[in-house]
C-alpha cells in the first residue's frame, strides 16, 4: 500500500487529490479521483495516463542543454476512487527565480514538447485524442458557462477569458487537427 507523505493539491470541489506517496522506499505521485465515471475529470485522468505511457521512454535534450525526461506511469486503477500512480521526479520550483530564468525554462519546455512529438511513431499518434479547433469553439463557451454557474470564476475573469479566446481564435485555422502536446497532457 502507498503511504501518503505530503498532500500537494486538493480540488476546490473535493473531487480529486494529488499527493506524494511512499512505497518500498520510493516516492510516487498519486492522483486520486473521487468523481463518477464519464465526467470531464475522469476523461482528464485517462488522458494523463495515456500521455505518461506514451512519453515514458522519450528523453530530450533541450536547446539550452537541459535533459528533459517524462515521469513513468506506474499504474491506473479503476474503481471508486480512480487512482493514477506515476513516478516522482524531484526538482526545484522556479517560482522564486528571476523572471528571465522562468521565461527561459518556459520556452525550453514548450520547444521540448514540440520536439518530442517528432519522436512518437505515427501509429501511436493516430491513437492520441485530438482536440480540434472546431471542438474548442463549441466546448469553450459551454465549460465557461458551467464554471461561472458553479462559482469557480468571477464574472470579470469569465468575460476577459471569452474576449481573449475570441481574439486569439481569429488567428488560427479552424480545421487544423495537428496534434500538439501541451502542458495540459502532463499536469500533476
């Protein structure tokens, strides 16, 4: 059994918790989902598990010489609750570092995510879920409305998000379905 060492994050609605856990003198990140099957949170957990399994064997050298490795999926346990276990990767927070250093790390990470897509075989890419721009056009207003009704965001933030969405959506091709790996796929 996994022994909780530290709680990292508990969702506002209490549907999920992410913790550092220990088993056999090794550390793991354990995400526990208390929601029902076929919810957005459940689909998000499945997406994370599939991304970890696809990326676990990929190692990238960034443009600044940093080694970038992805954590390995150790298990996905279906039931109530649903549990995702991945290896713990130690590191340090860049939150207190200089803004230029944070920007460098951020750009390095984006470029690494782009380059790792080149290392994934075409057969595996076909199995990855694609979030088309047209799907975003339909789902963004729905999820924005749900978030507002549940009280998760203020009206001011919601309006600002909608304005930014509309502003940036006019500059993209709506029918482009190229897969782009994002931080969303690897969120702890």
